[in-house]
């Protein structure tokens, strides 16, 4: 039976649509266009396997099939169901041959792959730049160890700096760890002095950056396809990975492990800057935020921030006392200044996107494309128009902009009670955080 006209139309439409989708010239998640040595080495494994093996086998099987069909063809009137071709059983030489040939192919691919994997696992010795990557529902946190004392502190005061299952003695920062001394959840052990950013991983171009990947809640997966493959972020464990970009640029990524409601809106990007620009960027991130002059709208915004936002967010300006301590909880009292489950906003205005890299922070920059001019990344607040409208919508009702069950401690609370003036002040204050 022939397919109906309708089926045919739908199929044609699907094929046409699929073909058209290849026409976009912007492929931010394209693994065939690596922009760093790690991603390149993965592609270098793929090509010989594709051309040297897959294509050869494909052609042999196709041509062989056609040739056999041609050779054994019969006219319909000559067709006799009892006239079978000669049956071959127990052909010893043949069986040996078609067992050994694939085995040789697999050994070849295997050796090639294992060498590649070793190369991918190679870390910088001694460590140059380590960044801790924390998956959270639904955004990525990046922590830079500023003072070189590791990413963690001795939160329970027992003399062990840290110890979380999954890390041996050569943990982040080279610290010794006792794996029985479990300091968890993460909020209590992260070093409050470190630089913490969200959404955009800023790195120097031309250098390998080692990542320590973990998760604060469920399993996520970190993936910047043009720089390297995927690596899972598992709560309670630390996995190492690394990225390196050949040249300055923006490289987009996406969480690739289903992690709940807003998984599809958990994005990230790596921003590679020239080493000099990176240094400037980092020095700025280390510096405390500016405190606005008293009596200004920005100062009023900071007061509102203290009242409504500080229970989750941190802005380090060397003055405010953050995260009011809870009576009788020694871990909390020992950790005054960390973002709990929310982005550290100390230098919020230096990012080009927010809320899991899905919204543009500046109106001339589209978070969906790679077109961000990294030469102006350091001047974002000066060179581009602030996306005030989106930020206002976010602060007023974040769960409406990005689905999250705040009653389950996911995401940000809505603030329907905010008066127009309070909102104006808050936004004005956030704009000063450059
Ligand atoms: C219940 C905790 C909580 C409170 C209270 C809270 N937030 Fe948030 N906020 C979050 C979380 C969680 C995120 C990350 C959400 C995401 O990206 O999916 C966030 C994200 C943000 C972002 C985007 C940051 C970035 O870099 O992506 C801004 C700006 C922000 N909040 C401002 C505020 C302001 C202003 C207030 C006070 C009016 C506030 N928040 C109160 C939890 C909170
Ligand atoms: Cu995720």
C-alpha cells in the first residue's frame, strides 16, 4: 500500500525543515568546529574513525548488498520459493575471518581513544588556574581561589580543612583531606573569601584551565562543546575536567543532564579574554563592591537589598554583615559571607547575561549568539545599554520568568509587594555593581 498523500506531505515537510535548519550560520554548540586543543583532540579521534572505518564499512556493505542482489536477481515469472541458494554452515575460515576483522578494528579504535582520553585528563602541574564549578538548580556558579588556600574552610572546627567523599589527598588547592570528615552541604564549607561568579566562566585564552566540578543539589552536566566534551556534576563528588580556548571569544554551553523543571534554561558560556584582559577582569572581581553615597537612590536600593535580598544573595562591599547567623548553629556562625543557593552579586553588572545565562544584561547583546565582542567585555557597563526592563521583570517575579518551585527552595522568591520606587532604587543599585 502506498503512503497516503497526507503522510507524504508531512514527511516531505519534516525533511525540508531538517535540511533548512542546517542553513543557520551560527552553530554555538557545534562539536565539529572546535576552538581549543581539548575539543580538537576529540575531533581528531572522530575523523579517522569516520573516514577510515565507518565510511569504508558503509561503502563495502552497500556495494556488496547491491552486487549480491544484482547477481542473484530473478524474473518474477522464474521465481521458485524452493530454489534456495547454496547454504553455508560451519565455514571455519570464514567465521575466523569475520570475527578477527572487527576485533582488529575495535582494538585500533580503542587504543586511539584511550590515548585521547589520557590526554583529556591531563591536569596542569603545578596548578595554574583552578576554577571550581558548581551546578545548581538552574545556574552554574564559578569559584576562583583568590588566596591560594583552597576552595574550602574548616567549617566544623575540627582541624581538618575539608573532606568530602570522592576526593583523595590531592583535592582542590592541593589540600589534605580526610574523607571521613564530611563537611556538607557545600554552603558551609566554601571559602567566603573566594571570588564567586555566575553563568559566565571567564578564562584567559591560550591557557589550560582546570575545573573542579560538583553539584549542590541534583546531577547536572557541564558542557562547552567547542572547548571540551561533557562532564557530570554530582553532589558530594568532585570531578576534574579542563577547558582551553585558542583565542579570545565567547563559547556557549548547555546543561546536558536532565535536572528538573528549568533544565532547558540552565545555560552557560565561557568567555575567553586575552591574558592581560583576564588579569584586569580578575583584579576587579577581587575588589569589594562600591558603596553608593548616602542619600542617593542607589543607597536606598542598597537598604532595600539588605532587607529583602540578603537572606540568599551576597554583595561583598566590606561593610555590610551578610547572612545573619542562626542561633546555636556553629557551622552557620563560622561562615558569614557566602552566597547560599543564590548568585554572588558583588560584580553583577560585569556579566553579559543573567539567570543561568538566558537573559541579556545589556540590550545590544543577545545571549543566544556568539557575537559578543570580547574586546569590550571589560567595558560592558559603559558600552552597552542596561537591560533594565528584563531585570525589573526578574526581580518582581522571577519564577514567572524561569519556572522554579521556591517553596521547595528552588530559585528566587517573587516580590509582588515591591513598590515602583523600591524597584527603581534596586535596579539603580545593581547597575553600580561593576
Ligand atoms: C530565596 C532566595 C532569594 C532571594 C530572597 C532573592 N533571590 Fe535573587 N536569586 C536567587 C536565585 C536562586 C537566583 C538564581 C536563579 C537562576 O538563575 O535560575 C537568583 C538570581 C538573581 C539575579 C540574577 C543573578 C545572575 O547573575 O544570574 C538577580 C539580579 C537577583 N537574583 C536579584 C535579587 C534581588 C534584587 C532580590 C531582592 C529583592 C533577590 N534577588 C532576592 C535567590 C534569591
Ligand atoms: Cu542542570
